[in-house]
C-alpha cells in the first residue's frame, strides 16, 4: 500500500509563485515600519555584494527575515526563478519590512460549516454534535456552497495554500480551486444507521467523492467520521485498504514515490498550457482510484466520551446507540487500541484531535506512524481534554495544526490557532515552542497530512508557495505568532 499521498499537480504552486497577486498592503510604506536592528546589521555586513538585477524570469525577495522550518532567521533574501527558489542567501541590499514564510497548511477543516459560525451555543462536545446535526438539516445547498466558498477564501486570506478537508456535502473542491488551495478532500462516511448494510451508503459517498475530484488539483479520498459512527466491518475494510464498495483498481503509476513525482511535476507544462482533457481526466481518475482506498482520515478520541464508550459501554455515546436501537458491546480497550486491532492505525491514516490519549495510545501512534491533526481552539470550546501534543512530538509523531470547523473554532485565523496551541500546551504544563507550532502550521503540517517528503520549506529548488508576513518589529517566531492576523498576510 502506498503510504504517501501523490503530489497535487505542481503547476498550481509554480503559478502562484510566478504570478504574484496584487499586494493588498502596497500602501504600507517602508517608512512606517521599523526594520529590526539585526536586519540592518546583516545588510551592512553584506553591503559589498552588489545587487544582482533580476532577469525577467526571476524575482528577488529581500525580507528582513525568513522562517525556516519554524525558525525566524534574519538577514536572508530569496531569489525566485520561474517560481522555483533559486537561491537563499545573505542580504545583498537593504531589507524590506516583511518576513517570508512557507504558506500555511491547514491540517483539518470543515469548510461547509462556515455559515454556522457563531450560531451554535453548546459548549460540550456531545451536545454540540447534536446541535450541528440539527442545524445542518435546515441549510440549503446554496447556503452550503456559499459557506464553502467563503471559508476557502478566508483560508487563503490567512495564508493557507494546502488543506486537509473533511466534507459531508459537495462544493469543497469548487471552493478550494477558486481560492487556489490544494491538498486532500476527505468525503466523509458515516454508517451509524446503515450498520447492517453499509454498501449503498459507501457507494453514495464514493460517487460524491468522484464528483469532488472534477477540476480539483489535489487528492480526494473517503474519510471516516469516527470509530463510533462507522461500523466495524467498514472500518476493517478501510484498515486493510479494501473498501467494502467501489472500485479497487490499483494503477501502477500510483506507487510513484513523491520525490519522483515531483520531478515529473517540474517538467510538466506551465499553468497557461493546460493538459489536454484526456490527460486531465486520467490524472484525476488515477489519483482518486488509488487513494480513496489507501488513505483516510478519522476523528479519534476527541472527547472523553469516546474512550468511555469503548472501554465500558457507558456515557452519552452509549445512550445514543440505545436511543437508536443500534446494538453494541464494549471492548474494554481505548479507541486507539480498537483502531489498531482492526488495522486502522498506520502511516496512511490521519487521526484528528487525539485529545484523550494514554501513554499506551501514544506509543501505538508512534509505532504505527499515524499522523495527527491538533485543533486547540475547537477542543477548548467543546471542553475536550487538551491533546498531549508535547508527548506526541517527543515520541516522533508528525502533528499538524487544524482550523477545524468555524462553528466550533471561530474565525478562520491561523495565528489565533497558533496562539491557542501555545496557550493550551503551556496551561497543561507541557509547553510547545513557537518554532514547533509554526512548523506544525507549515513544514510538519504538510507531512502530517500525508505529503511526506515534499519539503514544505524554503530551500534551493523548493516550489513551496510563499507568504509575506507584515509584522512590525519581529525578532522571533514568538513575535510573529503574538502579533499576526490574516491582515498581516500577503501572497508572494
Ligand atoms: Zn473535524
């Protein structure tokens, strides 16, 4: 089984780098910005180097600082050539008042709930789930589409170029494409009410996923809502990589290692010479057919209720089963142990939340190389336990930062999410560093959603989409996180 997602077409990333969008902060002159002293010193130290006039194909960015895997390094400039980072080098002139960073990766998202932002009032996980389930019923498809379009635009505005999206309904791919965001869409599967015969439901979700793939440069796969809303047989079939319904074609091109595929992307035609319809269709088909069976994502141990249900058969989830006359039997083990026992703990799986973990659970995740999404604002709002991210990172688990649903997290703002990650980890007494949190939102975040070795960072040869962060007088990553907001972001 291929354990890495295929790279989305590289042309989008190159086009974003090669075709700068208008600078919304262009009215912000350098005169109203204090260039840090260290940046000035770095410039002075390298003053003898003459400016190299950029060619028509190249572009020189001279920020006062560059964020490298979460670490703010002052005194560096970046030379781009046709959207590829040609050189990362010491300043050769006076720096400008901004910082360059790899764009953000939103490791967990629900675009469709944007319209419910500020409208749900439950502050407990299970009552919130019931409230949003009811609220969804009153939404029209037009409202869902508007939610997706708005949320995708707001993700873009806060610096997100890649996303791992859970969608119950259509429109995510249209919205992400319109906002120039790639990544992976997990079409979400719930079989709670179809436990006896889930094949028809799986087929419906598979068809929805196929429609999402149309025109989307990223990957579409089937996502699993949770271990308690998807029946065991279906979970097992995903664990073994063989869904209970739908095509199981394995195309040999799909096992192409990401790095090799990246080379192919670089050699592909530029954005303005679109592939022929035949080529495009083939690419979409192959990426879907392979990866809807090989990759998945699932909410795990978000609240205390989930382990209570699996361990003892008690609590609100058990009551929910009884109300709906769905039989169940406690297994006397944690949800993580349950998923591992049925083959669903692996490097091809993203576990979202992971708030209520034991030491044994963390060892399972680390040993199986499961990837994790951390969503601190949503977890806080819904009174979930604080995820043990310090311990997960120390165990070697790749953790990304997710904005989750605006209906639980609030406004789409990666800086607010980073501040929350720092805050809850410190409150818990197991603090994360600002550099770790920035990496979770960029470089490690990209690994955490399955794009593995692509290298979402600033280095020679990288095509990572870049953002400018306009922060007054930042000397550290902590300063950037403290002072940042979507208004700080510009696209390169
Ligand atoms: Zn979610």
